[in-house]
């Protein structure tokens, strides 16, 4: 597929998403005008369901994913503190004489 054709498809999809979002906002506003209480209750319920669903998915993923295998070059250094940089040798901090 040519890059220009792919860009045109992406732009068309983006335009469709934008149009659908604007239409959704208008429909939501009309529904709020006529049935405010029930629409707000449904919205709050769906918001909580989505939030808790995402948190549950994260927890499930963390609980079921095996720990990563240790890297071979790191296997011998597990639990050791990184080495501190060495101090400069004595007499190297003098300024050069002119």
C-alpha cells in the first residue's frame, strides 16, 4: 500500500472518530435534558465499572505474569550495591604551572 493511501485512510478514520464524538456529545446532551437523573446515574455507574474493570485487569495481569528471567550478565551481581567511583590519584588535582 502506498504511504499516501495509508495517510488518507488514517485521516478518514480520524474524521469519522471526530464526527462520532461530536454526535455522541450532542446525543448525551439531549438525553440529559429529557432524562437527567437516570442518565447521570447510568453515567456514574458506567464510569465506576470502567475504572474498576481497568484496575482489575491490571491486577490480574500482575498476578498472572511470571517474573522476568534474570539477565545473564546481571545474575552474579544480584543484591550487591553498585561500585562507587574511585577517588582521583594523589597529586592529580594540581593546576598546571605556567
